[in-house]
């Protein structure tokens, strides 16, 4: 079998394959015998028709199956012989069964990038020492108490830290935003009973919270807002809009006291001392996890920053689509309106594509480390991963395994686990310099809670 390889940009290559007549004849005989076994022809018992009769009757089908079989054989042989790693077949072209019975065809394939790894053992990383102080515990206990806060009505004026329950409609140049711009974000067209915490951080619209300070229940007022030049809905960038708001209620949050009753509210079997202990464990666990994530990020960045190579565009495109879907789904889960997501589509796709290129690049780097170190995936490791997925999907491991064999999940999972093993190898062989503990920044809104398990 004669095979030639022509490399092309973006991890593409063209394989030209010529299969000799002797191999073609052998494959044709095999296909014909298969048809003879099952052919049903008038005047002949099943499987007893002469080969020549079967060949004549089923010539188009035999030829198609023959060509498909020869393409598979040629591809498998090419994958074994070539120095480059073939990842996938993009197209099969120029199939020709010649008069002298040799068969030629061309494969356009995606190939893995080729590069030389820099030194990857002993990568220098800096990691903060993990320690948990009493102050840290009290800080997380405050966050936990905020999760159990209740709300009471405020009779007077709203102030920073209060919550305002609003109804509102928006105008631009005297026209309802919904009429002027039907595709505008829903929250600019109408606000219907939403709660807003009045904070110094204007994380909704510029100056909106400041304009609501002093509002009372049932009061109406107009709030003028100028949207920034980077506003995600392009048609309203730089525009001044007016929101006609009415305060349905002004609310004040009450954080429960840190006492035995609160401990019982969190867990009926805990007292206050046990609650403090569980929070300390949770903070310790969170910081250890953050330390491990930092270690992973540093060893990956060390290698990725020192390597530049072409990436297969089709693989990048698939990963970018997956990332785009993930970003959009996460935004929807966090309450972002469909219109806002569509308005931010360009930014989402750009961010997803950038992350996809990094993910694909890192995948190839870790794959190369796995090859160099002859790493593998243990069957026990695979079984545990399948068990975790089964638990997440609420199916039995047996059913998941049956489905996984059909849809290729096992091989994809094995590939992912191999990359995890490569990353673990890099981390275990890194040179760690411990630094002083870092202060966690949870922001002013106390959104970072200890997770009690």
C-alpha cells in the first residue's frame, strides 16, 4: 500500500492512498462471500447461489461496501504508519477503482499539533500557607447568618442597605423603550415587583440605586440614567433613558443573632460550639481547594506561556460552541433575561472562543505529558468516575455503563481522566514555595458563604 502525506496549515493534512490490486481482490472476495451467504435469489437455496450470479445481481451494493471497506483499511494503515497523530477524518475524496483493479482515494484529516515540551518537572509555584483564624470563622459565620436573614417593612425613607420592591417602565426620548426597541433587555422595558438592594456598588444601572435613596413606600419618581458606551444592548449605548418607578415596599434585613437557637436552626443536632467547628472545617476545606486550584493554574500557565503551536480549528470550534452554550445557560440560571443574553452574544462568543483555544491548547500539552511519562487510567479510576456520573444523573451504574458503551462516553471519560492524571503528575512534581496566608475578599455584599457538608 502506497501512502503519501501532505501537511497543511491549522493541523490539517491530505493523505493520498493507493491500495494494490491484490489487496482489492482479497477484499472483494470477502465482501462477495458475505453477500453469497445471505443472498436470496430465485431458483437457489439461501447461501447456495453461484458467486458470479451474486456479483452480477448485487454489483452496486458490493462495489459500495468494497470501497467503504478499502477506505477503512487504508485509513487504519495510514494512522499506524504516519509520524503525525490523526485525530479525525474531515473528508474522503477522489475514490477511484481503476481498470487494473488498484484503488486510490484521498483523505483530508485533522492532525494533532507537533511541539517539544519544555522542562516540566520542578515547575516553580507559589502557594499561600493555609491557616484559619478565629476572625475567619466569625467572618464566615456572619455570611451564614445572612443566609437566614428576614425582612421587615420600613415606614420611612429608604437608605443604603435597605431593599426596595419596585414596579417601573422605561422611556427613551419620550417613547416607551418596548416600542422604540422591541429587542431591548426586558428590565429596561418593565420592572415588575423586583427587589433591589441599595448598595454603593451600582451593579444594575449607573446611578440607579443612588437615585432611590430616600424613596418611601408607594412613592413614585422618575429616575434618569445615561447608559455607558459599553452597554451590552448596542442600540441604547450612550442614550439617556427615564425609568418611571413606584416603590411597592421598602424592606430592612434582620440578621439573626449568633446563639444556640441559630445553631439549631442550621442543624437541629448542633450546638453553637459544633457550629463554629463545622464552619472552621468548611473554611479550611475551601482554602485547601483554592490552593490546589492555584497550583493547577500555575503549572498549566508555566507550560502554556512557553509554547506556541497551531491548533485544529474544527476542535476549537466545537469547544467554543460548548463554552458558548455553557455561558448562556449559566447566565439564564442566574436570572439574566433572554434579551440581555442575545444582546451580549458577541461578547459571549468572543469570550467562549478565547477560552476554547486555551482549553484545547492545554489539552494537547497535558496529553503530551501523559505520553512522555507513559501515564494511564486505572480501571478503578474509571469505575469511580462512572459511579459519580451515575449518581449525578440518578441512574444505576449498570444502565449508565450500557449507555456509555453505545455513545462513546467511556472513551471520552478515559481521555479526560488521562489529562487529569497528567495534571496531577505536574502538581506532584512541582517545586512549591509557601507564602503568607492570603486574605479572602468576599466583597461588600457578603455573598461568599461557608459550605457545610
